[in-house]
C-alpha cells in the first residue's frame, strides 16, 4: 500500500471516529508513523511492521480515546512505550499538557525524538519508574494501554492523580473482569469502535467515589 493510500486509510478512520484533524495534525500523525517504523528496525518497539496494520492497531487505536479526554486536561500516559496513546493525544489535543512516562531508556529516547521531530511543545517525556515519579503538578487524567491490571495500575499511580481526576485504561475484552477487583472507585466500561480493527477494544473509566 503506497503512502497516498495509507494517508487515505488514516483520514477515513479519523472521520469514522468523529474527529476533525488539521493538515498539520495529519502530517504529524503520518510523521509519527514513519519515525516509529524507522526506529523499530533497531529498537523493536512493536511487533507490527506492516504500515497498514500499524495505522490500524496503533494510530487508530490511540485516536479512539481522544473524544473521551476532557478539554484542557493534564494527562499522564503510564508505561507509554512507543507512545500510544500519549503521543497521539499530544498531537490531537494541543491545549492539553501530556506527559509520557516509561522506565525504559531506549523507549524514552524514542519518545523524546518524536517530541523534537514533531515539535510537540505540550509534550513532556519522563524516564522513570512510575512509583518513584513526583511531578510538580498532579494529573487530571491518567491513562495507559496494556500497562498493568487495573488494581495495580491504581496502586502505582494514586499519588499522581488529582482529587477529581479520571483514570482511563485501554483494555482488550479479557481485561473487563479486572473491574471486580476495584474498591473505592466508580468504574464504567466504554466500548471503543476502532475502524478496520476486528478485535474488541474497551476503555475503563474510573473515578474515586
């Protein structure tokens, strides 16, 4: 699939998700895909090497939660790895402050390179274990994709979330049973419809009760 077809696939997916995108944001998303494919040859950031599948399983998957982030949020993406959803949120939500955190130095170096190449002034990159991280400002949204089970996710990050903050955990169907283990939080399951993806995806929203 050539670059034009890949761009059309991405734009169509964005439209299906009910999102609007500027020319600059589209350029940034495509550049992010290109940087990821380039770095992946050396650092093995993802097992997905097919550009079409990368757009579906990473970019569109990350884009599927954009409408669930309150405007102007201070967002933390825990265990960001290759930057999904954090990089995508920084691109799509320029009025939000986004921090991507990963304890792996190679992945953090990749995230820093993306920040530089895409000119993401609203993005911060932190290379640290989450339980040792002490930010200057607490986060109104903490998100992750396949970082840990929900109970451990909360345990490791509860010192980082604002009083009225929101957890948004991206999960596959098998992660839904983890909600039963959560005490002191109201949980809500949101089904995500990721364009062109056959597998089911969910967002687990959690707020202190």
